[in-house]
């Protein structure tokens, strides 16, 4: 009896469903959202490009995110970025690679993310401002400062809008750090990709 044919296991990127090929404007929105997710991780846990490249290596995604310059170009391609000096085009495979890297890093920081979200809930119950705790205060300050430094609208967007964005991303990270986080993030990106990139920031 012939042995069954073994199909090659899907690569990590192929596990993220793609029902329809995103058009260029949808890819722009996906780029913007992914860059913000990574910015939230940076602000909360001090994650930098080395950790992102290490994650790419461990996930065997070096062909898509080869080095610091490649990573910078992918992130700089967000339509929200000042100058957009990187390559404007980000393809679907690169987007899926950034999803996997983001969720891999979120899983590594799951304990800190849970602690931050628990503090946020506690502050809400006590009707106190999140800034009044060291962890959330540091996160919000770092997020706001980095956003203002890197993004085209950084000088004009209000601190309140940035704080709301940072807190929404923090709660999102809790879901992305779960076992099926990469699928959740990918489906969320696809679902939200029909708006404008500015609406991602304002929440409208």
C-alpha cells in the first residue's frame, strides 16, 4: 500500500487567511495600523529594531525582513510617517510577516501587557487618570512623544486623541498576545482597511 503523500507544512505567513487581495489604499491602511501596533510595543516594553529582527529570525522570516534597513523601510512606508522616505509599496507577504512579528513580541510581553490593562481597569473603576500610575504614565508619555516625533500630523494631533489611541492599542495588544493573536490581528487589519489612515488615529 503506497504511503500517503505528505504535503509540505504551510509557512507561518500562509496560515493567515487572504480572501481578497487588498488594493493599494487598503495596504496603506494596513501599513499605518501595523506601524502603530509596533509603536505601542516599543512604548510599553522598550522593544527596538534588534528585538524585531530577532523575532523575524526565530520565525524564519529573514527573507521578508532581512535587516535593520529593510525593517526601517517597511515601517517608514506607513502613510502616517513624516517624509515616508522608505519604499512606498508594501506587499501582502511583508504585511503578514509584520503581523507575525508583532504578535510574537506581544506574546513575549504578555505579562506586562496584562499588568498594564489591569491597571487601566483599576484606574477606570477609581475614576482616576491612567497617567497617575507609573507604568501607564511612562507608556503614554513615550507613545505620545514618539508619535509626535515620527508622524506627519504629530505637531497637530491633540494629546487627548493620542492618549485614546495609545490606550486602545494597549487593549488590542492584550488580544494579540493570545495564542491566536496573529490571526486576530490580521483579520482586524483586513476589516479596518477600508477607512482612511487618518481615521485610524482619530478613531472615526
